[in-house]
C-alpha cells in the first residue's frame, strides 16, 4: 500500500485485493489440484507381476513355481476419455480462478468508491451539523432579544439535532464500509486508509451492454467454467459407457512343476458383466450431466434477467440523480441571491438559514444517489463481464 502521507489510489486497492483475497487463494489451490489430477490421469496403468511356489511333501520331487506378467488391456480403452476429463476439469478451474479474480477486482472497486463517497459525504454532513449548530445558537440569542419567536428557535434546534443524528448514522455506515475494505485488503482492524479521489465514473454505453449480452456465454468466466464442467461430465459419461465392457487382462506365464518340467503359457482373464456392468455409474454420470446442463441454462437466464433489472433500475436512478443535480443547482442560485438579499436587509436570518440548510441537505441526497448509481454500475459490469473501471473485458 501507499505510504501514510500519500493517499491510496483505486489501482493500488484493486491490486492488493487480488494479492490477498482468500477466495483467489482457494481457487489457486483448486487449480493446483486439477493440475496434479491431469498429470495423474495421463499416466499409463502399471503391469501386474505374480509369483507362486509349491513345495512337494514327497521325496524325489523339487519345488514348483509359477511366474506371470499381465496387463489390463481394457484400461487403455477409456484412457483417452479420462484424459479429456482431466483436461476439461483443468480448464474449468482456470476459468473459476478468472471469475474469482474478476469478482474480487470489481468488489474492491465498489468498496473503494463507497468508502471514498462516504468520506466525502461525512464531511458534508459534518459541515451541515456545524452550520446548523451555529444557526441554532444565533436563534437562541435572537430569542433572548425577542427578535424571533420561540417556534423559529425550536425549529432551528430540531434541525440541528436531526443533523447530528444523521451524522452518527452515517459514521456507523462509514465504519462498516471501512471494516469491510480492511478485511478485503487484509489490514489490521481499525486501520484507516486514506483514499485518493476516485476517477470520474461514466455510464456503461447501452451498445456495450447489448454487445456483452450477445456474447455473454463466451465472455463471463463462470459461464465458461460451467460449460467446461459440462464437457468434463460428458467425458465422464463416455468413460462410464466404455467401462461397461468386460475387463480384460492378458499376460504370459512361465512355470515349473515338481517333476522338473518347464512350461510357458498365455493367461487371459475376462470379467463377466452379469450383475453390475457399470450400469449404476452410467446412470449417475448421465444424471449429473443433465443437472449441469440445467444449471448452465438457469445461470444464463438469471444473468439476462439480472442485467435487464439493473438496467431498468439504473435508468430510474439516473433520472432521479439528474433531477437532484438540477435541484441542487437551483438551490445554489437561490442561496446566492438570498445572501445578497440578507446583506441588504430584505430577508430575515431564519429564511436564509432555512435555504442554506436545505442546500446542504440536497447535496447529501445527491451524493447518496450518485453512490447508488455507481454501485449499480459496478454490479452491471460484473454481470456483463467487463471491468467496472474502464468497461473493457478483463483478461
């Protein structure tokens, strides 16, 4: 992380999150296991060496022995399918690791934006509370001089207390978001990371969303991982079908009986598939394959539904944000005019204080709406498989 004097940038937050995420470490361990399994499944089965001896109980005879070397030829039949299973499992874990990194990166970006906005919002609310405290004190002095009525002074006091309550609630949210960021970055509890100003966000272009949806099955790593998992299970089903054929062992023997006669021969053993025939495994692998197909189609449908829902919500939030920004601009103009009017003695202090308090409240509401829009944009980027920072496909 950056030094204590330098604020931390979004790139540093994302990079540290990728380096310290336990989800990524677990995915990397699963990939190591898949790599080892791929190596193990690529090995040829070992031959079998057998030896037996007989010792005669009568005189005039010698010990007999039998040596045999055999190989399970049927194991070579389903070996290509098992190798394809291991390759598909390896690809699935690679994609699962990509998806874990993808989610962690976008989640780190979302936490960064949330913490930065909450810090800025906390300053605005603290400014509002301090301003209303000053107004309340001035109103109490004016009440003592009988310049204002009691209800005006009480209203100012209530507005100040509400601002303090709002500030306390916001600081609780700020503490929770800071703790979540520290957990993601594996920092000590209570560590306060000073964040640099986040980059100005911009909306995900609608054509980028449409293009990403058209290629969603080929873009999102979790969907690609499900496809690889289905391919793995399909090969398992093929291997189970091949395993129903009888087990065949072929070998050669060399022996000697008790009368010193040496013999050589060929040994063949075949398993008769009368009761089992691997039918149970075939049914199990087939059912699992169907389940994975249903999971993939359901995940794809859920992704389309979620994107449509978030896009609609972003449209509404965007309208609300634009209206809030227009209201804030109008209030800023009104406050500027009112300050001039107050200086000229045309309006009273309660009227000016009310307008200034409303402007600060509007700024807080606008900031909260902007944060909600940003969080929804990050969620949308995760769903369509692009970076939340620059909207480009993540490597």
